[in-house]
């Protein structure tokens, strides 16, 4: 061990599943910012062949995984000689344990097998894919107990909370965790003003550039509701001690209130490379300052209560979190189906919450023995959600 922070000279090996998306490409930016510190050993995505090829040419991983097997021949033909290609979900899962750190940057419930493979192999999981922890909590929490396994959150709010809770603070000292939310593109609008909003408007996030699914989730505040469940699962804090506050500048990424009235917060400009780098470098820190604040120009930090009458997804998610068991899996599946239908123009924005509510109402709680039970619950919930989409059509 050498250096100011006592870290090893040997590069940390990294697998990135979902390397072609918003988080995945930014994870590669982080690696590129400190190339002697990290070595990419595996990359994987669903079907973005051209981007995977250019990433593989630059970062020279040993293995590249592609979910859509029909794209494998084109991928294999263009990769640097000696790069192994693996395919299908099994292929994506097989690359997770290859790195000491696994970045799960897959979008949606499809990320569950990657989360489980990383934890069951005793790896550090840099978790962007919140859906796997939320929907798969009963099995993910078991896998998390594997020796060596740990989750370092990549979501900026949970990364902030993780930083505020460091330094050996005891859970008894914590009064509340306060998650901040930008409020999304529709902050301040009434229900009437939200009638007929378009996909383009929902995708115009004021402070973050992200993939389409999470951007729509931010517009409904479902993203914040999912993050409340994520905070409960990550930090073991009960729902009565989890709060949400709107903070339009996205500079305060979340806060911990302590029992004596002190609040500790983490601030930085909105740049996902900071939380990604935190998870890659943990317990050390990156030397490259992504998101550092210029205090000479920062003028104001505003806070307001979320409008829970308009953005009902927030309460729907908190209720599912409190119900526990498979309710978050049904919530998540309902939301994924509703958001996909909205992006395809099959339902209006206002129908997203209704589809989710219909789906959660049908939730079947059964004991969860293994991941198969969660996958079956997700399948059944998607069926219900599809029926709700067909019923609601373009009415909302
Ligand atoms: N973007 C952000 O700033 C941000 C912030 C906080 C948390 N997150 C979370 O990070 C995760 C990724 O979000 P994103 O915005 O980066 O999404 P994104 O830009 O849509 O990228 C998704 C990635 O997942 C891959 N993928 C798609 N379907 C898949 C499947 N069925 N199986 C395996 N891989 C699949 C995609 O591959 P192809 O390109 O080949 O389709 C792509 O690499 C989400 O859980 C999101 O909530 C994102």
C-alpha cells in the first residue's frame, strides 16, 4: 500500500454491464480520467454493437457480452483480436464476477440477475440499477450477506447519504434521511396543466441528462418514490424516518438529520461521474473533481415540499415500500410497463400513475424462496399492467 490515501498501485478491475447507456458511458469516462487506477476487464450491453465495438477498441476488455444473440456475429467480427464474446442473459450475467467492482448500469428489472451474480460472487457492486434492489429485495438482501459482497450506491442521492453516514456514525444518532428531488420538468404544474403533456416535454429534464426510462420516472416523481424504497433497503432506516424534499438546483444531493438537530449534506454540481467514481474508488476518493462547486457563482439553494396530490406516484411507491414483500416488485413492473407504453405513445402521461395503481392493487403476496419467485411475480404484474394499459388507452 502506497500513496496519500494508502491505496494499492495495482489497478482495480472493473466489469460494466450496461456500458452503452448513460451511466455506462459515464463510468467509462471515470475510468478514462484515472486510467492507471482502473482496468476494464468486461463490458456488456443489450444490442448497441457499434458503441460496444468502439468502447472495446479503446478499453481492451478481455470479454464483451451482448444480450441480443442475433447481434453477436457483427460484434465478434469487429472486436479486437482475442476478445472473447459471450451472448444472451447468461453472457451478461457471466461477466459480472470478472471485475473486483461490478457496475450494474442496466435499465430496469432486467438488471436483477446481474445484481445477484455480482453479490453472490462476493464482489463490490456499484449499483445504478435501483430496480433490482427494489423489486428483488428479498433475494438481493440474502445475496448481500455473501462474504466480500457489498453495495455502493451510484444513485446520487444514496451516494450522498452513504457519504454523510460514513465515519462510523451509529444508527442511533440518525433522526431522518432526507432525499432531495429536482422536481423534474413538471414541477409547479397543476393536474389540469399536465393534461396531454408530450413525451418530448417529459424527457426535457431541467438538471440531469439520463436515459429515457429514469427521465420519465423523474417527471412523475416515481423515481423519488423508488429511491425512498432504495434508501430503506440500503440503509435499513424505517419509512417514518425517510423524507423527500424538492430542491430544483440538484446541488444538495441528500442529507442526514441527526438526533441533536445537526444536518449533514453532500453538495456538488449535478454530474453522475462523481457518484460513479465514488463507488469505483471506495473507500478512497477519485483525484479528479467531477462536479466541484464554484462557490463564487453559486447564489441560491431552494427547497419546497413535493406536491403529492399531483405527483401521486410518490405515495404509491411509499405505500408499496411499507407493504414490503413483493409489493415493490409489482409496483416496479407496473411502472416499467406504463413508462414503456407512454414512450411508445400508447398511453398519456397521466395514465402512468393509474396503471401503476391498478397493478399494485392486484399484488399477490407469496413467500419468496428464490429469484424465480420474484421473476414470476414480475411476469404476473406485467400481465396485469398490460391489461391496465389496454383499458386506459390514450384516454389520459
Ligand atoms: N442516467 C442516470 O443519470 C442515472 C442516474 C441514477 C440512476 N440511474 C439508473 O441507472 C440505470 C441505467 O440507467 P441509464 O439512464 O444509464 O439507462 P440507459 O441510458 O437507457 O442505458 C441502459 C443500458 O442497459 C442496457 N440494456 C437495455 N436493456 C437491457 C436488458 N434487457 N438486459 C441487459 N441490458 C440491457 C442498454 O444496452 P443497449 O444500449 O445495447 O440497449 C444500455 O447499456 C437505471 O436503473 C437508472 O435508474 C441512472
